[in-house]
C-alpha cells in the first residue's frame, strides 16, 4: 500500500539507555515500512546508548522539554498540532497518561510491557490515567492481555510479541569468547543471568541455587547494574563464592550479546516479566533457558519441549532444573534447538513489524477489518479484545 505522504508516527519513550524496551523500539524503527509511516522518537532524555543507533536509521529524535508534567503535556499537544502527527504511541506505560492531552485528530496508542500488578504499583493512583483515553493498548505478552481483561479493561487491546534479531556469530568466535571475556577455559559450565539488579530479579536465589550444585565447574555470570548489587556482592564474599560468581556491572549492548553467546545456560528468575530480550537472545543462539513461570515466559516456553519453567522464588526447583541441564546436556540442547526454530518463525522482526503496521493502518481507517491476534498456537487465550 503506497501513500503520497507517509503517516507521521511519534514513538514516545522515557530514555534511550540499555534496556529491553529500547531495543524493541530500535528493532521496530529498523523494519517499519517508510513508505507507510514516517517515524520520529520523542524522548525525555537525549542521551543513552541507543541514541546514535536510532539516528543512524535516519530517524529524528526530539527531546521533550524538562519541566513540570502539566507544562510538558501542553507542549506535547502543541508539537503534535504543529507537526501534524497522525499517531502518538507511548512506548512506555507511564507515558500513556499524555494521551489525555493530545489533539482529537491524533490516534492514541499506549503500551504495557511487563506485569500489570507491578506496573500499576509503581504508578500509584495515576495508573488509572495510564489505562484510559487510548484508541489502542499494545501488550507484549499473553499474560498482559489476560491481566487487562481480568481487571475489566474496556478498550481495544493488541497483543503483539517482542521481536528478536541476533547478529551472526561463528562457532569459532563463540567458543573463544569465555577465554577473552573471563580469562577462563571452555571446560567450565557458564550460567548467565541478565537484568537490572533489584529484588524483583531474584539474583540471590540464582546464586543460592548455583552455589549448591556439586559440579565445581559451574560458574555464574551476573550481567547488569542496580540497587541490589552491593548486597549481592557482599553475600558472595561472605560465603566465599567469589571464585564462582562474577558481576560484570552495566555493559554495552553488543557485549551483553557476546556474554550471552558465551553461556552454556541462561537463567531468568524474575517475579514479573513481559517477554525479556535476554531470554529471546539466548534462544536465538540455541542456548538452553531456565525461566520462572511469570508474565510472557509461557509465550516463549509454552512447554518443556522448548526449555525449563520453574515457579518463582523456588530455589529447590531452580537448583533441580540446573542439575537436569548438567545431567542431560543433549536433552537441553534439543529443547534449545526447538525453541530457536519456533522463535525464528513467530518472533522474527518482519512478522512482528507487519502486525504493528496493520494495527496502525486499522486505527487510521485504512483497513476495514480488525487485525488478527499475534497467534501463538500453543498459548491459550491469545485473542485480541475490543
């Protein structure tokens, strides 16, 4: 479908630092059809590791003014009018609130990218304004869809999963990464976890599980930064585990990928999630994954044919799953291979972006029928609500 002038699409986000939402935004901008849409990014902070990458895609990045929220809202309204914006898409949940201030002609799209409960808790009373005034709410997991429907959300919901694009890496380079990253040899079994170091990620439980594995070749690499890091490091030192647990701190996007590529197993033990990028990257690389049964994890691991699912905050179950991978690496590899094949079909950037585009065109009246759901055949309740 061609247009004399592409529709103006604003994607609003809080910041462009390292993070899963930021990576998904970049992927969308890379693959969106520029004959249909002219995207631009409006951000509250102009710095961040994704800023230059987005600009390299020839996408304009506009920094929103730093001021009190009401004045900022009025400025956003003025900018939408001046730039003749067709669609405002708040890529972050807390930015959904600005839909109430936009001109009437602008189609308003909101986002929910993690568990509804923790997200609402972080917003307090204001969550009510983040879930109203929208023409469409986009969720990235079937659990987000179910949460909104359970809470009586009456608006239109589009469930569209995250997308994954993994740079090519040779087997020779992958085998050489552990030695160059950690100064270690390939005889060690490297378990990696990636994420912000806070209570919700349960890094302490992962440390407990790994530390009690009798195989002395197991090493844990903790990737990320956050408020819990000092306590976690202190715990490791007090227990004499510093030889077995490595904290990398915050690292660049490319290095995160290389660390995941160097892993034998990825563990994700969060209390709440959408569909995390680290898990998808590991799957795309054919690395076995153990994850907690929360959020969108079942979208990625619908059964034990594709990985290992454990209850959240259950150190014994997590320990048993890690031991199972160690005891039968061939089974773990077979599950990882099936997960990779499924990911390439269902979560590839081309497919996901086309679904997004069809929803945008539907909002603009350029499609008569409501777009189909994300359609994961193994996941129940994947219908789109309106």
